[in-house]
């Protein structure tokens, strides 16, 4: 990804537009590479020289469709397309970026296989990426590769040939489940006086051949009040991640929409209880004191 000649004395800036996936910052700072340096939010980046901007679209954590922000001459763009699948977002057009990353875990849910792939235009960049994978992991598991190839083949076959009036292929089924979860969560949050969720317009999906909704993999909840979201949720046995971890305001919190059905329904029940309390309803004979 970097041309020969870069050194620790002039590390390449690494940026992503906030809210950004927290793993970018964590990995960059943990590895402490002399070749690059984490510089934070792409919206505020204004340094001269080479840089790398990671563009996650749909974005983790907020589900928005993203494009590059910096747009300076010496930049390299890496598109993280982990969630660019029809169960999460309308597939509006073919993508043609220089470096595009995909992962098996978000496509089908087989996260334990630890399989991803990249489409890379520059052969030298692709060679360096392959070399890094070989050195860092001593090669990718053959068993995982065979499993992923078989599952993707079955999904492809189902999308092309398995079609009846009352049947669903994998992506249609997944889209329906994600839509039902999003709608259930919206029905809970709409009763709140201070909590809200982002809204996404419908768009035409070339994969399904119709207008579809966005169903982000995460709920990006926002509070109008100064609440320690992460700790408040933990007090009610809900696991979420504060917006601060994504370079955003702590009034935001990210919650996964991937939990098993029983756990997701329990999450809705507990969130409803929090909303009842923050609305000032009387619970157990006393008025709530969650907001202070």
C-alpha cells in the first residue's frame, strides 16, 4: 500500500471519518508501526503529505453510506465493505475502488472461520498484502478456505436457481430478520422522550430488483441528555459501547443487532424499562432518578 522509501521518520497518516470503527485506532496504536501513524478523524485532518483514509461503507457504528472525506492528492483509500451486503443495505451500484475489503463473518455470520478477501487493482499492493498475511498468520487455514468456498457456492446457487413464490434465498431471509429487528427496536425507541435512532431512506437495490430499507448491523442510539450511556446500560445488563470509542460523543452508544432471538427480545424488554424510567414514569412506587 506504501511506495518504497517511506520510513519511521516520516510515517504515513492513517485516518477515518468519525464515528469510525474503533479497531482501526486500536490496531494502529497497538502495532506502533514506524510506517504509519493514527491521526484520528478524517474531517479534521489537514496535514500535507501522504495519508491513508479508511472508508467503511455502510459504516460501523452508525450504518451510513460513506465516501472519502479528505480528497487530497497524495492519499490512498481503503474501502472496508464488510457490511455491503443486501441484508444490511440496498446494493445501489457496482463498486470500483482501488482496494476493497470484504469479510465472510458479516456476509454469512461465520465469524469463527476468520476468512476475508480483498479486491485490489495494483498488483504490487496485492503482493505486499499477501506477503503480510503469510508472515503474520503463517498462511490462511485451508479448512476455513474450503468451508467458506463451499458456503458461498451454496448461497450463490440458491440466489440464482432456488426461486418459488413462497421461498426466500439466504439474503432475503437475512434481510427480513434484520428488518423485523430494526422495526421492533424503532417501536420501543419511539416511546422515548430523549432517545433516538438514525433514519435511513429507501433506495433501489440492484440485487433484489426493488426498493429496500437499510438494516444496519448495529443500533446507534443517541441521547439528548448527558447520560453515561455505557454504564447505564450495564446497570440494566445490556452490553453497549460508548460513542467515545468511535471518536464520537458519549451521548451515542452502539449496540449489536446480531444477538440470538432470546437475547434480542430480552434487550428490547430491558431497554423499554430504561425508557419508562427516563420518561419519568413511576416504577415500584417511586419516580425514576436515572437522569441526574
